[in-house]
C-alpha cells in the first residue's frame, strides 16, 4: 500500500455515462436544493456537501439499478464513476438517505425542468400519451399486518419500552450516542403504530363499500401506507401502485408520475391528465389506457376536456350475446362513442402503441433501474423513489435524443 495523489478524472473514460448524466444536471436550475443550507456567505456554520453531488450520485445510481443508500456509500469508496462524482468529498449513507427523503418535491420539479428543455427543442410530442401502472413490492413483511386489537396491545408495549429506554439513558455504562439511538428507535416505533391505528377507520369503511367477505382489517406495523395487492405473478404481497404516463412519440419520455396504495387503476387517468397539463402546459388530445382504467366517469371527464380515450372494451360475461362495441341504453354520449370507436381497426392500431411505450417504461423501471422493490416506506417517500426514476429515465432519453 502506498500513499499518493489520485487523478480521479483520468480514471474515468471520456465517454463514461456518469459524465453525460452530470452534464445534463449542470444545465438544470438547482437553486431549490440550496435553500435549506444556512451556513453560506457570511453566515457561520458547519460546511455541508454540495447538493448537486448528492443529486448526481442518486441519478447515476438509479441509472445503474442501485437504490440502496448504504450500497451507494460503499461504491463511493470503490467505483470510479461514483468517486469521480464525489470529487474527493466523503459522503455518508445517512446523508444520501436523508437527501432522497427530504428532496421529493425538488426532484419532482426537476422532472418538469427536463421536459421543458426537451419541449423547447421540439423533441416531445404530447398529442398522444399512454398510461400504465405497476405494483412495486413494499418494504413491509406480510407478517407485519396486524388487527386493531393487536395494534393496541403493541402500542402499550411500545410505550412501556420507551419509558424503560428513557430511564436507562442515565446509566453511565450506556454511551450518550447509543442512548439517543435507542430513544429515537422507540419513538419511531410508536409513530408507526399510531399511523397504523389512524388508518383503521378508513380501511374499515373501504371494506364495507367493497362488500368483501373478509371484514377483518389489518395494517402493517412497519409501513402503515402499504397494502396487500395482487402482483403480476398472481400472488398477493404488500405493495404500492406506481403510475407513469409516457408520450408515444419517438422521445418516449415520462410526463406524469403518481403513487397510490389502491390495488385498482380505476379512475387513475383523470388526475394523471391534470398533472400532465400542470407539468407541461399542454393537455394531450389522446389518452391510451388499459381496461383497468376504463371507468365511465373517467371517460366522461376526459370527453369534457376534449381528450379521446383509447381503452379496450370489457369482454361480455358468459351468456351475454350483445356486441361489446354497441352502445348500451344507459351509456353516456362519451361512453357510447368510446365503445364504437374501439370496434374500429384504426383505434385498435392506435391502442397497440401503449404496449410499445408505457409498458416498456415499467419494464425498464423494474428490470434495469431497481424499482422492482422499495427500500423506503410511506407514500411520500415511495413517490420520491418513483420521481427519481422518472427524472433519471428522462435524462437518459434526453442524452439519447441529443437534447
């Protein structure tokens, strides 16, 4: 082992992906990331890591399919690309984790910035947009779902444990750091249990409305926002419903991101259309969605906004000999037009574009970008992970398009 200077720039090839990603980030307005830094200019305080480094690390890591803050921290010691981004700055995994959790809104705004750059160069066509959702495995075990009675019992235990931890904190044999960590962990457990108990009334009402045979309500003690959903392989696991809207043009960029804990996609197209218009200033004139989204109210709402919906018409039930594309007596004008439209060869050809765009985005997220399972808990943090993927994906598309 020898000590000496290291030329980090020389260790990275000129065409390395990290350089291209950081070049795009350099063009973006990152002023929102610096608002929380108090120690600057004439204001005294401890030095902080440049937020641009943290953002670049996360974008590069996401492009490589890495979603663990601890693993990224390890790679900053070993991997040339990560070391080059850090530029000799030591970044801890707690700092990385906190950045991802705290900068959710900023990352979402950066998605809009990248879209603006692409639209300014006429590289995106928002005329036709496709939407697709995917269930992503939550960071909660199936055994963590408990009934209200059990949650109340666990709450009593958690409060008793916190009292014990506070009393033991004065023991000189326990370091102040360890005592603080134990107290923080005990408080976080109580907060999670409180959040779980608060969800009981809403879930009870949902069970009643759905007419479910099993009326027992269970909530996760580790991630109260997670719900047991039917996954792509037919199994049932704790998950979140992540939605992406994608343009069907050559750019194929993400123009909308949403996360919910509803197992159904029904009606999700309406808020997505609103988000796309708010994000880009343009309302798509055509929306491609699958049968799970085809709620009559959503079709009516889209028609009012002059958006044409392309979605498969439900297959008739056994014994029903009616033409599925023929208008029904109780159909609204928009729903009747949708049925007839989907019976044409032109509409069927247009709808095929959805599989080549929106579905490929979900496949890329799960297969190549680490979004097959979540390392964070809570709707807000999951939304942050989804937004981070969308930002990374759009930056990669921007590089490919030469924008």
